[in-house]
């Protein structure tokens, strides 16, 4: 069992009492605000702090580094992005009570898509396109590089094969394989590296009034192939949304769309596996992700775009 599964970091259980204690020690001006646990999270456990803030507590080994990346890049990105994103407000220092750095961020109002749905599909497609056009600027020289995602799909075939073997596909296996093989065969990105969110899936996009209203969790931000983000056209938008998205985005050539569709299939299989694990009560499982993943795979294997 990992820290993310157990809700602990370095053997310390992350509780509301601990969060209050850290606030009293380091930021007493915020210590009287109500603290409420937020369900979910992988590398970080999140707590609402009052109505406008959130405390992010790392619970995996890579959690603090992801927080450093967010604190470095979100103040730079937020002013030019057309949707609300978290902004760092304070940074907590490692201490005897908790040995890792932690952060206080602004809260992005709305509900994560894995707990609600998009009903205004055209609006959501246009909103996602506007957001990614703004995000996908040429990356500065000191932008974070590719780590465990961001390269050409061909670098991830072993992972795709594992996922394909691990989930029940009900006759969709050949279709998923064909979409993936086409992505692997697509030409690589030849443009300059751009800033890419890298982890757009239902738990990391926020919905209000039936449409996208925010984007969270920038810990996997990297400079690389932009195709990783347009994969969200199939993963987070309802059926028919991909065609409208790519028309509005207007930056994806045929090869980028092929890579993006394959990456959408990869992401869909991952969501399905996490859903399966959740249904079985396994550590780290997310029951709500299963239906989201199956629906996303159906869209990626459909006729939207191409």
C-alpha cells in the first residue's frame, strides 16, 4: 500500500487536526478558517480552507516536487489563461509535525467532472479549445521537461499493452489496438516544445452550470508534444465534442489528431482500470472512473474527427 492509498505521508496520518496545527504554527492568521476534507487526490490530499482557499498536503514521494512545479509555474500561467486555475498563496515549511513542504492554494469553484457531467457540450468544447490555445505557448528554456509522459505515443506501448490486458473491453480491444497503432505510426511533433498540462481527465477539470469552468492539478506540467492535451477532446467532452473542439482549437494537423486519439484511448483504459480497482475495493481505486473511462473509450473509437 502506498502513501496515496493510505492517506499518510512518511508514516504521519493527514488529518484535519494536523492541518489546523500546521496553520497555527506557521500561518496563524488563517488558523481560524474552517477545514474540510476534499475526497480524492492522488499525490496530494486536499482540504478546503474557508470558502476561497485549499491546503494541499503531499502524501507520495513525488508530491512535494509536483507542488514546487505548481508554485513555480501557476503564477506565471494564471494571468493569461481564460479559466480559473489554482494559485499558490502560502508555502508551508517542513517541520517536526510534518516533514514535507505543503501549500495553500486558491480554491477553484465547481465540481470535478468525475462527480458531475457536461450538459452544454458545444460551450465546453469551445472553452477547452480557448484554454489550450492560451496554454500551448512556446515553452521558455527553463520549462519542465518530459518525465513520465509527454513523448511520442510509441514510447508508451508497453504501458498501453498492460492496460489493454488488464481491463474488460467487451469486444472493443481490436478497435483500441487499431487506434493506438495508428497513433504510434503518426509522425512525431516537429514544432517547438509547448507548455502542456499533461493530465487532463475528469478529476482534473471543474464543471459549473453544465460546462467547463476551471482546470486543476498542474503537477505534471511539461514542455513537449501538445497532443497530450487535445486527447481531452474525447476524454472529458461529451459525444460530438471532439469535432467542434478541433475546429475551434485550429492548431492540430492530422498527425497531432492521430496521436491525440491514441493517447485518449490510453487515458481511457487507465480510467477503466482505476474504476475496476475501485469496484473491487483495492487501494487507490476510483469507482466513478470506470464509467467515465468506458464512455471516453467509446468516443475515442467513434467517428468524431478523422
